[in-house]
C-alpha cells in the first residue's frame, strides 16, 4: 500500500525537524498551563486577602444607603416619649432648619399643665402645614417645597402650661406611613400593617414582624426599612424616622441665610429689586456671600481647593518641563559626548522617577506643611525624571541630517542645537508636557489625599465622615468636569502641535 | 496650463519684493503671538505660585530654612539602623518607644523563621497590585470585545460599554477606596477595588483599540466556516492580539504597584500606610528602610516588566501575526 511509506516519510520528516515540532507542542501546552496557574493564583490570593470572610462581614445594606445619599438627603423627625406619656418632636441638625413643620408630618397637640396628665385639656387638631399645595418630594437643590413655619403653636392661655403632642402621623414618600401615639405605633407599608406597643421603655410588636422589620432582641429597638423612601427606628421611648428626598438640600443657601426656603423667583426678585436685607451691602453681595460661605456645601472652600489642585498640576508640570529640557540635552548620548554626564543624568532621572510621587508628596508635606506647595514640589520632582527620560529619548531619536546641514554651514555649537535640533523636538516636547499636565491633574487628587493639599484632602475628609456623601458627589462632579475640560484642551493643543510637525 | 491662482513668482515685474514683504509680515505676526503667549504663560505661573503660596499651611520662604532640617533629621543614628529596621533586628538604642521596636513587627511563619514586617507589607502591596491587575485584565478583556467596532456590530451595546469604561477611568480612585473603606472596614479590599476598577477602564480602552486594529482575515475565514462568535474571538482575534495585550497588562502592573502604595497610605493597608505613619512620627531609620524597600521594588518591577515586554516583542517579531 502507499499509505505505509507515506507515514514513514512523515515520521522521517518529523525526526529531521524535531525542534520545530517540539516548539509547537510546548506552545500548545502553554495556554492551559497558564490558565491553571492563573486559577491557582486567584484562589491563593482569595485566601491571602481573606476576601470571602471580608465580603461576608461587610455591611451591605448600608452601601445602598450611602449610594443613595450621593443624590438625596434625609429629613429626620425624632419623637421622644417622656415617662408620663408626653411626646416631643425635634428635627436635629437637618437641612430644614430648627422648626420646619413639613406637610408630611401631621400632629395633634394638646395643651396641658405639667402636673395633670394629658388629654384633659382642649385637644386641638392642627394640620400645621396646610399652606403649601405642593406635595412633591422631588425638590432638587431647592428646599422650597418645604414649608416655612406657618402660624406658630397656639398662644398659651395661661402660665405653667405646655403643648404636647398626643398623636402624630408621618407619611413617607411612597406608600409607607406611621401613626404614632405615646403607647402604640402603627406602621403601614403598602398593604401590610404592623402595630408596635410601647410600654415601660420597651417596644413589643403585636403579632409577627414582616420581612422589612427587624428586631434583634425582644423589647429592644425595631428597625423598619422602606427601601429608597427611608427607614424608621422604633424603641420604647423614641421613634426616629428618616424620610429620604431626591436632590441636594440647601445647595445654594443654608438655613442661616435670609434667602433660605424662598422660591427662586422670590430670591431673584429680592436680588434684583428688593429692599436691602442687610443695610450695609446690596442683596446681590449678600446672596453671593451666603452662597460662598454656605455652611453645608462650603462652596468657596471647595472651589479654592479645586483651584489648588489645578495649580499644583500646572506649575509642577511646567517647572518639571523647564528643568528637564536642559538636562535632557546632557543625558542624550547623541548630543553630549561625555559618557559620565550621560549616565549621571540618566540615573538622576531614574531616581527621581522611581522614588514615587507619593513618597515625594509625603516628604514635602512634612517640609512645607500641608498645601499645594507640597503637591507642586512632588509633581515637579517626579516629572522632572519622567519628562527628562522622554525628552532625552526623543533627542536620541532625531533625524541627524538636519543637524549636519546646519553644522556644515559653519554654525556655532549653540546655533546647531537651535536650528538643527529644536525645530524637530520642540513640538514633541510640548505635546508630552501637555499630556503629563493633563494626567497630573488626576494624580494631584490622589496625592492630595495623603496631605499634599487641594481637593483630594477635602474629598478624603468628606468621605471619612461617612455622612457627607452628597458633598463627595459634588466634588467628584467638579473634578470630572475639570478633567474633561483639561482633557479636551490638551488634546486640541496637542493635535495642533503634532499637525504642525506633519505639515 | 492656465494658472488662475495668484502666484507670487509670476507677480508683475514692478513689485519684486512682495514675497519678502509677505514673509516678513508673517514672521512679525508669529513673533507677536509667541510673545503674547509667553507673557500669558508667565502671568499664569506667577499668579499660580502666589496663590499656592498664600493657601499653603507654611509659606515657601519661611519654610525653606527648615526644609533642609527635615532632611538632616532623616539621618539615622548609625547606618546599620536602616538594615535593622529592614530586617526587624533588635536595635541597641531600644528604649521601649515605637521608634526602635523593630522586632515587634515580625511575621513568624514557622518556629523561628519570620518575614520582616516591611517585607511582608511590601509583598501585600505587590500582591494587591498583581491581583487587581489580573482580575481587571480579565474583566477588561471581556468588555473590550463588546466595545470593539469589528466584533460588536450593535452600536448601543458598543457605545454603552465605552461610556462605562470612560466613567471607570475618570472616577477618582480615592473616592472608590473611601467608599469601600466605609463598607468593608480597613484592609486590602478597598485598595483592590479602587485599583482594579480604574484598571478595567484604562485597560479596556487600550484593549478595544488593539482589537479594532487586528487583521480581520482570520476572522473572515472562520466566519466562512460558520464559526460562532466565541470561536471567532478565540481562534480568529485572540491569537494575534494576545502578545500586545500582555504588554499593556505589564505596563499597567508597573503603574498599579505605585497606585496600590498610594491607596494603601490613605487607609487600604500595605506598605504605604506604614511609610505615612513613620514619616509623620519622625522615625528616621524606619522611613529610610521603607523608602529603600520601595525604591528597590519599584525599580525591580519596572525592569522585570521591561524585560518581559522585550521578550514579547521579540516573539511577535519572530512569529508575525
């Protein structure tokens, strides 16, 4: 048969070129081996970082709350029940000011003298916020949906009496509501109703608790979560409710400002033509001042810090480029003939680059104190190394003919550099510097967080409080905007520079 | 051929210097722009420096004399202190304070064999960088095929994935780290999350650009045999782009070693935090030991990655895709 000799011929061929076949076999085995190694590494790292147990122990429900607080805010009415059954309501340091009387909290009050028990005196039902027709909970950036204090509590008819709350109804956004009396809380969430009896400082659910209510131990606080609408905590002597609204509260004016709570149209009218609120300055100046020094958003401070970050990146990169420029000529082997000088400068670049920006930032923070000077110096040192390396590589790769031409005309060494080299490399240098300027605007944020000043530090402080997530979102937005603008600017400038090279 | 365009060479003979005049005019204008640009730049620099100096905690010229004090304070009591701090050996100056308590940080592996504290933390930081790079590269690989024009014809998915990658890339790492720090408590995981999310964005973009530049003839052949999408990816595109992708991953690893050090300093554990603490507490031997360790590691990783990338490039040159 003919197949047998063909097979032997093939074997002979394989014998003769065994190297080639072996390489192919090795290459075929490489991918599965690589995948196995990868798998083993991932499992080992899972154990090394104990990822499983950390993920299991993590507080995931709060992650949702934190994420929601990026674009929303909570209003926190808190009812306290005194041992004699008197209920009081407070709003803490919320975004609505001291006494907001929102329309989603309805109170029934009674006037009583402290000696006698409640309910004897003339009970009077008030719907305190009957004024605003608007019931929207989506008041983005403006607290104008929140009603201002209407008519105050009824004037006390005689001395030695106080107004106490006998019943309260809290309607959260969505279908959840709470009906609160000193002895019982009825919580309605959709179709389900839970009643909780309050007695002797203990909270006892009547019947069994549904999935959205949780009580760790009998008698202790019951946590009711209503999803994005908010949540409530009911314990024997205290009911705190968190009602969540979409938007950034008090973004322009804080509760101290005379413009607080006014609709935009009225603020506009006051600024343009109203009587002076503060006789010493115009309303426009007052409004601007109130915006800048807004206690919750600290606009002026945020803008200053952002400018610091921009300045850090700008000045740091520019000075680095200015220093790297002459040094690169020393480092380039094609331009400076001295081997010692070349190597010395190159090792200096390597050192500056490898001692990371972060280490320089820590050093200079220690030396200059926290602030943009430290960040600027850190960027300057690191980028002198990086830009010097890039510049000297560009110089070593230039086209030599231009230089020879200038030299053959009998030009002085300086003129040779000026007319033979600079026109070739200057656009490249400028484009690289612009690129680093742009990328340093991002880096400046991170080194800012370790103390080198700028928005990074402010951002980090806001994050660490765990409660200012809306401020974090604001700063991140500003940062993204700045990065986007610089990105486009540097891209546009660079394409013009490179375009000139091609032309 | 009739020429309608104004040609300076064919100007009437009465105006011989038009070319030169025009040239001079252009040069003057160019020079004016250059000077104006330079003046603007200098004004910007001066304004920035003044602003930076005013808003800094210490003023530049006030702090400058003390600046060198700081470097003088960094000199340890004797040169061997650095080695002792590095290897957790007992110090002769030990007075019970945190400055000289080197042996306390030892990580015993078995009986009397230990890994010195800083080396352990350095390994942890390196592993954070490596682990984040690996998982981010895997995720970026999956996403990049969905973002490449030649592999994903549906523009909605493609542009959606691209926007997603852009957001990941631009989002400040500090914020991601801080957010996960709030949920997961202290440890390496916030740093891993921050570094790897950013890396997915950065690598994803590089990857899909490589995929878009791949030679599609192999893919065409596979499509002609009726291969499924995943087979086209595996046998048509992946073999030719893999060396390129590996080289980007190695470059990213270099960057991530630095990034994980920084993120460590803001609360993610690892060597960065130790360096921040020892600098702020003026522990000169510890500081120098960590800086030395970091320097060696960073240079080592850079060299290793450079040599691997060279080998990849050689391989590619030898077996053209």
